[in-house]
């Protein structure tokens, strides 16, 4: 499928003058509103990726846009060399919202993961009395926590690791959703400071663990005095039908650990993406004071972290999630979507399964990871007015903005099933 002339020219400009670090679907987008995107030729699409779950509140949400406009005319950046009038109230709002005592502000998800690793290591040395330079962090195979030099050191993806070494040490990798492997590791490695885990592995293909995996991991971490580090950069902020994926089916915000038996409280919570509604790079690490106090002045920082724009935008974006009940909407529509997909799969040869939670879902295509089938399906979906993208070759992730209505979802289900039928043998 060849892009039209204007799109082709813009794609060529990227190809000629940019690093070739992505392989995008050939749609050149110029405008977004709610669940919709428009390309430079004016074609309208349903967005079924939400910028990897950053745009939970929908594109260009008017409340968030107004917050940006108002703050941009007042003060954008001071650096942390000085205080600003937005940071303190933002920190209080977010810590209350998620039920933690302290927040470290940053910009990108990978940056927040790096900060969480530093906090956890120093906690291990100063609180758990691990010998210097011997702290270890347990991670899961097929993880995706970012692409910085430290993070790729414990990636299972050869493309992320190969030729980028030497790799950082201090990480132990275990199979995802294997509680026995975690227990054995903690038993045999007394210098483990933390267990870094995605409650659902999004980039790996929306792998959802056993219902009790995170709960049992929480118990093991508590028993062995290890910090449970939850990477909710993609799964958090309502995406899975709960405020956090570790919340199970909880509706509430902030104090849900006191109200819902399903809540599993991590020691370290890592947030990004939808915390700003996809309008501005914002991320954060949250934990209680006993952990966060290990970081002292000069030991970590960011010129843009905690800037007035970021604080204002993120606070408004979180209020939109709560005010518009987007968490509950994600849960309701997610059930509808998976039921519809399963109904199709029951008589399908091209789709093997559907999995997910809330509005973070994926279908597994009946072909190898090396095949082009899933890619070609996504090209046909684009032609039919819906944007999605494969992951791991034969898996298509579906993650629309949480502002989607039931009628819009019905329309999308129709587009998806119509497209899949074209690929049935």
C-alpha cells in the first residue's frame, strides 16, 4: 500500500534526514480530537494505539489544552534551582491521588525507571545493608522498561542489546508470571534490593499474568525485605479498567488500598505516558518517605523535571480521568471488546486468541513472528479507517483512548472483523 503524494514526501523527508530507529505504519498524521486522527490528506481514522497508552484522555482534550495554554503564558521553566508555585501542590495532589508519601518528578518513562533503579539500589545499601556495589534487582524476561543503556542491559530483545554493550550488571532475569522462580531467586540471592515488574507486559504482547501473581510477588518481597517496583507507565492511569493495574478491579483513586481487598500496594510506583494525557513529557516515581529519603540534594535531578508546565498539565490530566470516570469506561468497554473478539475467534482461522484487561488488549495472529501477516492486517485496518500496530511480529495491540463511546467501539469492532475476514483462508 503506497502512501499518497504529500504523505510520501513527508515520509521521505524523515527517511533522508532522520535516524532510522522506527518502522511506522505509513500514516502521516496532522490533527487529533478525542478518539480520532486525521492525516495530511484529510482521511479520518480511529486511533487504536493511543500513542502507546499515553493518550488515555483522548487527543487534544480541551481541559488539558486550556491548562497548557494558560500556563504557557505565565511560566514554563525555572529548573529546580528555584522553587515554583506549581510543584508543591502537584506533588501533594499526585501523592494523595495514588496513596504515597513522596514523588520524584521526571520527564520520560525510561528516565523514571532509571530513577527508580537508583532509589532502590541506594535503599538496598543504606537501609538493607547490602554490601556496596553488590545490590541486585530481579527483572522479568520479555520486559520492556525503556531503551537507555542501563535498561537494555536486562532486556530480552536482542535488537535492543546487541552491539550496545558493555552491559550493566546487577540484574537477575526470571520468567514472567513464574512465582516459583521469584521465590527461588530471593531465597538464593540475599543482596536483592528490588523486583521490577510490569503488572501486564504491554510491549511483549499484552501478556497478563495469573490473577494471583502480583499478590504472591508482593508477599515474597515483603518476606525477603525486597522493594516491589511496579512499572505502570503503560498500564496505569485507568488503562486496564483500574486506576493502576495492581488495583485489580478497584474503582477508587488514592486511598484504594484502604477500601479494596484487590489492591496490591507496590513499594515503588513508576508512572508516565497518560499522566499528562499525551500532551507533554511527564513521568514520576512515587514511594513513601522511608524509601525516598535516601535521595539527597545533588544525587539525582532533571532540568525539566517538575517544571510548572508539566505540573499543571499532569494535575489536569489526572482530574479528567477521575471526573469523566474513564477508568470505569475502560473496564466496561474492555469486556465488550474481548467478548466480541472471542465471538469472532470461535470461527476464525486467522486469529488464535484475544487477551488483555480494560482497554489494553491484543489479538494473536495465526502465523509466525517473522511473517508479515499482522503487519499487512494493520495496513488494511489503516485503509479501512483504524490505526493499530503489530508487536512481536504476530500480535496486534488494541488500545484506544479511554474516552471512546460504546457506539464508537461497535464501529471499531465492525472495522476490525471486516478486515480480519479478508485474511481468512
